[in-house]
C-alpha cells in the first residue's frame, strides 16, 4: 500500500472513532442531522443521553467497518471488505431501527 492509501485507511476511521466517542459522552450533538432543527417540544420527547450513546456506538462501529472496508479494498482482499461492509451496514440499520423498536428506552414517557 502506498502512503496515501495508508493515510486514508487510518485517518477516516480514526475520525469516525473520535466523533463516536464524543457522541457517547454527549459532545458533538451539533453535528447530528436534524437534531438542532427539531421543535423544542419534539426534542423534549426524546431521551438525548440514550440517543447519544446509541449513535456514538453506531458511529464507532461504522469507523471499524470503514477501516476493514478500506483495508480490504486497497489490499484486494474480499474477506475484510465484506466484513467491513457488513459491519457498516449493520450499524446504520441499528441506528435507525433501535429507537423505533425500543421506544421506552429512547423516548420520554408522555
């Protein structure tokens, strides 16, 4: 692998891991799409701490998947590429589905 490939393979997943860790600790929520544009009454119906933990974990999982995906892509190996794609896809699906499947955990009681 060349220098730019290693740089890309390390830098992007590392950025995702750092942002995911910041989200897990309730920092960086300004970067969540749609959160700041929610009306105050809708925002109050969500448990922000639980959502940040979920999204932070999913972003960190996406970082791991992205590392495997880039490594497998640049090395021409199918197994890391497919594992990375699977992990990345699973994290995206979990971040969308879990708040709907477990409303008691992510919504406040109304």
